[in-house]
């Protein structure tokens, strides 16, 4: 009997220690956050913004009732950008891609093309956008003052439409 009580107490103690450790680690990770290029690939919809989100370019018409936007926001003093493609429901948008490009303004180091590609209706990256419309967004990417970005959409035929650089 004593052995069973001791074993139960040990199991309960282990579970409590794991919970406390898990909560401590989660709190530390949330407090640390991310900065600069370390935020690349994060979801802009779960971000806390100091400024924005705003639409810099767009919505530009890119097809039958499709629109493309370059969005941006600032957090912790850093600017991030992402693309958003809005389309009518039941329009075949699952065959369209949205992404962002990032290039240095100096023309120096290489560009990063096709960042964060998402297809229309991508699970976790799409949401209703008004009556009978859906919008699919890319992840956010760091947009420092030394770089410029644009959003691009590619249709099933391979035709690409892009916003202006920002």
C-alpha cells in the first residue's frame, strides 16, 4: 500500500513539474518574440502591431475579380511585409499562388524570390473576406530600409502579376 501511494505521489509530482516547466518555457518564448529576419515566415494575423497592418500597393486587379495587395506593419520598430490575394469563392483560386519578393535597394546581394508561397484557400492562411470572397495571405517577411518588397500572384497558366516595389 505504501509503495502504491509513493508511486502515485511520484507520478503526480512528475506531471506537476512538467507542467510548470512547460509554462515557464512557453512564457519565455513568448516574451523573447522575434526580431528582424528572425520573424520571416511568421503569420501576420497573429502578430501584435504598433503600426498597421496597412496596404501599400493594391488592391490591383489581376484576373476575373481577383485582387493583389502588398501589406505591411511595424512591430518592435521593424517593418514587415506580406502579400494577400483576394478572390471570389468557387473561382478556381486553389490553382493560383501568392508570394512576396525581397531585394536589396542597392542591387547588391541576391534577391529572395517567391517567399512564402501559398495557394488560394491554403489551410491556416485563408479567411473569408466579405460576402462570397476569400483572401489568402503569405507569411510576413522583414522589410528593412535597405530592402524593397513586392507581392506577386501567379495564375494556373504561369502568368505572374506583381505590385510595385516598396
